[in-house]
C-alpha cells in the first residue's frame, strides 16, 4: 500500500522518527491490518467498532494498557495521515479513548520515617528553619506543593489552627493544622523569614534567600536533601508527604470523607460532604487522629 510507505517516509523526514520508533510502528500497523484482514475489512473501510474490538483483542492477548496505547498511537497517527492526504473522509479513531494504565498510588512513608524526614533540616541556618517549618506544614496539612508554595501570611490562622489553601480551579478550603507544625511556622515567621525579605514584602509565606517565591524545583531539593539527612533510601517527593498525611490519618481510624475534604479532592460528592461538616468537628477529628497534632517540646 503506497499510503503506508508515504506515512513512514513522512515520519522519518518530517518528524525525525528514530529507527526504533519506525520499527515499532511497522509492527503495530502490521498487527492492525492483519486483524482487519481477518474481519475482511481494510484500513479504509474500518469503522469505530472495529477499532474498539482491536483494542479489546490486544487486551485478550495480554497486552497492558501502556502497550495497547502505543499500538493505538501508531494506528491513530496513520489515520490522521490518511485524512490529511485525502485518502479517507473521516478518522475512525477521532473519538476513541486510549487505554489508560491503572492509577498507582504514590508510596507512603511510615510515621517514624516521616518524623525523621521533617525533623532532619539543619536548624543552624535560616534556610534550615524555613525547611523544617515547610516540611512540618506539608505533612500536617496534606497540602499540594503548589498550595504550600503560594500560601500567604494572611492564609495562616494560628489561633484557630488552620490554613486557607487555594487549590485547583482557585477553590479555597480550610485545612486544620497541628500544633507542632504551627509552632514551627510561627518560629520561622518571627525569626528567619524577616531576613529573607528584600525591599518590599511580597506576603508569600515561604521565601527563598532573595525574598522571592520558592520554585517547585527548590521544594523538591529541600525534600531530597531532608531524605538524605534522614537516611531514607526510597524516593520522596512533595506528594509523598501529602499521601502519607492521608494514609496515617486513615490508618489511625480517621473518617475517609473528612480526609478527602481536607485534601481538597475535586469530586463533587466529597465537596458536598465537606460543606455539611461543621469545622469544629473536622478540627476535633484531626487533633484526635493526626500523629503530630499535639505539641511537644523541641
């Protein structure tokens, strides 16, 4: 088929596809055309149902979601080429969803390892106190990295024991924070943070040494450095602390719906449940179940 040769020529010359990619696409398209041939169809006459059955056939043959998605990517690219060249009038893969691999939950740390992580920064340096406060807050609240980095001073309510987090879609929520984390944040704000401010105060809670917002890369570096100091061998990320926050609460008997509400999940049912929970009940549940909710001496 001339169209197949032209498709691969375009992949090589226009997209700069590697020999490995070209070989994989050839195998995938050969498998697809063989499947259609068994059905007495061609690439041009294939329908959406044939494509769906092809994906199902890949699954029956034991291919995982990633491998099946790669097969479909080759077929989808070929059909787009045929459509652009006028060989077909409609792309049967247009509304076909690619197989999705099962979502893997991020790994968690034990309560002991999490404690070692958040307590590892060197407090002799101003940045160390900032890092300690930031790690304590991340674990105490389950905030996303972006939510933590964009927190403003006015988002803290030390007296009431919560922070106002701005999540996805600019949705705001109140998140209880334990006494230990608040104590470290308060200590950072009163001692280290003023030394980071340059000229005008941007109002952001966690600043770098130049008085500006910390980047996501900086936060990753803080956590990796803390993990090394704590002697942790497993990979740790900001989301590891967020997931550990939720897992430790649930392991100790916390209510799933309250935890989901504090995490700020976008599910509408979770949001509706949260709006019906009195804030005092959420705070009481948090203080009861979070392992670092009760203050203790330095």
